[in-house]
C-alpha cells in the first residue's frame, strides 16, 4: 500500500460528512498542449540520428482526452528528473537510496489523461485524474510492461523501481495513476468500493490503449504484454490476470494487497495492531499479552523493530482511509475516523471489527475481491518481515487460493527472507533487512524464461538471505534458486 502522497479533492458523491482527517506528509523527500492533440517535439529534441520523431506522425493514444508526446534523449530517471518528465515526489521513499539508475535509453514519452471527473492528480497542472505515462524506447525488444501504482500515488511512482529497469531491457512501459490519488481517494465515486474498483478499470483501459500505441510506433503489436506492480500495484496484477487474462502473457506481483470479502484483508489485521501496539510499546504487565495479540493478527516474529515506524506512519492512516472507502458509515458523519484514537472512543478504528459489520460492507469488499482464478502465469514475491501486509495474512493466503482454484500450475510464489514492505527501510536497517527490488528483477527474468519456454521457474520456496550478505551485493542480486 505504501504511504500516499498528500493531496486534496472536493467531496464528491458522499455528502453529509464532516471532515476529521488529519493529514500530514508521510514520506519525507515522501508544455501546454491542446486537448486530444499530439504535441510537436520542442526544438532541439529531435533525438538520435535516424529521426525517431522528425517527419513521422507520433503515436495517438486511443480514448485519451489529452496527450502530449515528447522525444527524449533519456527515458529513465537519469534524464527525466532534470527534463521534468517525471515527478520525484511520486516515487520518494520506495527504493533504497543507492539503487543504481540505468541510462542510455532514448525514445518517446507520452503523457496524458483519459476522460474523468475527479481532480486529485495535480501533475502537469492538469488537476485531472486518470493520468498516464507511456514510454517507447528507440531500441525495442518487442514487449510491453503495464503497471498501476502503489498506495494512492500518481503515475510516476514506479519510475525508479520498475520503469528504469524494464526500459533499459528494451520494453515499452505504461503506467496509470489508477483514476484517483492521494489520502482522500475514497471521495471519488458514488458508493463504497467505487474508487478501488476504478483502479482495475483504469489498468485495463491503459493496457488496451498502450497496445495500440506500441503497434503504431513499431508497426507491429507487442509480442508479449506483462503486468507488474508493488503493493496496491501487485493487487492490480492479480486482478488483471484473474479478470482479463486475454490482455496479458503473464505478470509479477510484488507483495500485492489481498482483498477478500470474508477476510483476511487489511481491515481484519490493522485494527488489532492499533489496539495492541500501544500496550506493547508501553511495556509493563500488559506488554506480553499485547505482543501475543500482534502475533495472532499476523505480524511476524522478528519484525518488532519495524513496529514503531509502522505505528507512526502506516497502520492508523491506512486503516482509516481504506475503511472509509468500503465502510463510510462506521464513524457516522466523521470522514475517515479520528487519528490515533484510543479504544473505546466512539467510532474509533482501533475497535473496528470487520467480521461484525453489515452485509453491505462485505459486498463492497466483494466488488474488489480476488478469487485466485488466474488465467496466465504469475510470479508472486513477498517479504517475510512485511509489517504492513503481513505475509501470513496476504500472499501465503493468496497462494493457497490459487491452488484451491486449480490454477497452481500457473503460479510461482517466493517468500523473501528479511524483506519488508518498503525498500527504503533497508537504508535504516541494512543488517536486518534486504531489498526486494533485485528480487523483483530476478522474478521478472524468471517469468521471461518461463514464457519463452527456456526454463521453468523454481518451485515455491523461501529465498534465504545469505548469512554473510554484503548490503551492496543484496542491492543488485537476488537468486531465486
């Protein structure tokens, strides 16, 4: 899920609530064109010899209400940060500080948005949601990678973790803001679950449009289309392979969020943490029982050093805003609860009990729920020390769902020892954590070999952290076998 960037939006579709949401920044350092027209490249941006733009009609994104195409000497963040073709705030806090940045990828970038009525995304000064980015490298390998963003971030959130690397391997890349952004994303839509349901619709929409754009640019359709993403983006991979397998050849799910109408889901394991952690942190007679309650809720032994950070940054806000999305009536007219309320406070999310909530709440979650019925190959990876989406309540469960659905032959599941939900935490705890980004890359390469028939990925297992691991090596290497 990850901490969202802060944003504001007018209240839409759910009137009558008074705001009681205290929002703060959760991650430190956390060309005008005519609508529906493709921009002419700026002077001096013709690109490399061979004229990738000059004298050619630039690709058109079908269905877009607005689009802007630019020829760039560098499509990775090695160039797009300086050129203004990404927003570093979108990907702040998602990767280790020393993650190498590939470079040397010239091509075309298309920014734009699809028709939408919500306005939480402020990138480009457009104040318009359903924004997307499509990147088309000059040296194309025949593939397309599509991704939705983690948390409630905007379309550039995957630039360092995913886009840079797949572009350097020759893939075209497309990402969407999922149609709504920011910590008040739940205001979008007419009813409970609408905002998250839109995420799935927007990924499907972009996948179809990006396939057309690739065909226009390279004069043939993509030979393979792969879905990948982290956290909420991983949830989107699962949902797409379950519901639209015809659009993809496979996917890599990086610790995707699990939504199930009968649980587990975030609303079943976050409230116990909000109740138990303060007593655990206070010490004294109740600390041991509080620790047991945390463990029962799914928080893994050995992750205790991460609990203070997650209590301060993740658990409270995540519970309140996602509960507001599917169960706005829990706290009456209050919008997204009361921050850090004590158990016993009226409408307090620390006392939230999903199992006892009305059937309408479970139906709202059912609209966005996963089934395990994937239709194309999927590789899932999840850190064993994830203290936001505990592995025993998330990917362990999803793997069992896939097997129960009779789709086990399409899944490979790797538990990454000492991985956690946010790779930037590796910088603070290099002796206790390992980053997942190189494991994602290894999984992606394994999927490539699987799809081309070169080699079947290893069977499901826990990828051990080497006992004498050097932090620099762990940043670039994660063998899955």
